[in-house]
C-alpha cells in the first residue's frame, strides 16, 4: 500500500467468519478519499476493454477441491515417521529431510496446479 493511501485509512478489520477455510482472510478497510468531479466527457474511439480478474468468493470450490485431491494423490506421505524414535540424534537429520521433502511436494503441487 502506498504511503499516500496509508494516510487515508480510518479503520481496518480482519474478516474471519470461520466459513472461509483458507489461510487467507479478507480485510475490510474504511478510507477517507477525496473525490474530484469532472465534467462528462464524450466517448471517443474504441470502447475500453474489460479487465477480468479472479475473485476468491466467486471460485468453483468443488472443482478446486477435486483438482487438489487429484494432484495431492501424487504426493508421498512419510508415514514411516510415525514410528520413529525422535530422541535418536543420529536420525534427526533424516527426519528433517523427510519433512522438508513432504512440505516441498505439497507447495510444488499448489504452485503448478491451475
């Protein structure tokens, strides 16, 4: 956010209703902005192209969950770690490596998924 916009912020609230299972929360900002009125201008030339963007609240969640599930089936879960004695210092590096690889696999799946 630009510094000039920071000066216009009256309040900020984080919207976390519990319905949104994402780790991203919406922000509600109350801003005081000055608005300058301009005279009507004649439409000239070609019509402006519309700018489309993806909105999290308009997403097809069932398709997202299905795609996530399909991609995640390729990730190898390190279940062998459930039975490892973590107090054994000789295998701590192996444990950490397994966890790191598991985490990176998950992040990679979400990085490449459409």
